[in-house]
C-alpha cells in the first residue's frame, strides 16, 4: 500500500494472495462463472486452487491459466462433504502457506413449486447450494485469520430477489444471501470480508449444455434494459473486485450483476 492507502500504480490487484475457487471448471468448452473468476484471479497475481468434483474441466481451466503465465493447481473435492473441504484448505496451506480468498461458485438448479418438488430433491438443492458454502467457509476462515484476514465471495442469484417458478433454487439462493450477511457480521472482527454476487441470466457453457434455443437466448438478452448478453466474464470481474483490496470497505453486500433485469417488469 502507498501512503494514501492505495496499491502502487500498475501493481497486480491480487499480488501475493492465494485463492480457492470452487466450481472452477466449466460444463463444456467456453467460459463459465467459476472459470472466469479463476482466470482473472490468476491474471491479477493470485495463486489459485481450482476445486471441482470433476477433474477434467478443472484441468482445462488450469491449462488456460498456465498458458497466460499464471500459477494454479487442481484439487478434486465434493464441497458438500466436510472432510473434503478441510482437506482442500489443508492442501492450499501446504502448497502455498496461506489463504486469502475463497470464491464459492458451486450450485445446481431445480424447477417446480413446493407441491411439485420432491423432498429428496429439495434437500439436495439446499445441500449443494447452501451447506457447501457453510462447509468451505467453516474450514477456510480459520486459515484466513492466520493469514491476517481475507475475502469470501459467494454466488447467489437474482432468483432469490425475483422468484420465477424455481422454488427450491430460489430458496437456496436466498439462504446464500442470509449466510453471506451473517458471516460478514460474525467474522468482521477477524478481518474477513464476506460478500455475494447475484447473477442474472448470463450465457455460460452450462446454459448452452441445456439446449437453449436461439430464440430463448435472444429473449434473455432483451430482458434487461441494457439489452446485452451477460457472460461468465461479467460475473468473474465482479468476483475479482469483491476479492480485491479495492473492496476493503465492503462487506455483507449483494452485488446484482444482471444488466438491470431486476429493476424492470416483464415486457408485454
């Protein structure tokens, strides 16, 4: 930091920091939210642990980072399992000696009302989308405290703010917001900031893999006042900002990244 409390001009925004990104692969070729964040963290000087349940997509992300001269490693884990989360953090500390950033990007979708949803699927969605973030944070925060503090960035969704027939998913993403705010209060004294991003209808490899038609893709683009198509990079840049010292005075916030979708009603 300079005398004015700012990083030196031209310095990488995450120089010297170590980050864990969960869901760091992408479902198919292209740039998903987790892959974008991991690549941007590495571009800005962080050493990044690429965590995914499936090794192959994470290795694809690793290849992209190494091609740009960044430093990263792949770690296979199921973040709904506490032992995997503890081992993930331990591996990070063993490899790089510290932990500064945790980006919680794992999530699954679900459709239907409470009448239509099965109890088993309800529980699965809550465990993957919410409990996973509790478990990763449970093991990451003590490591961050030993490193002098850190930043956690969780991924919620605008479905938490404007539900649309995805009840289990919307509920889980609303819980992510509540979890984010609670952890921000609990761990501010520990020097740990906790924020979350609420993405809008961005187009990613996961969305493409679900067979979205060109017509629906165009309708999604036109749904926001900006009428531009969001991508994984938009979410990645938001994560980069919240993880960096530029956001040192920000905690407990929900950063909506949706081109303005949530500030307008449906078009007629």
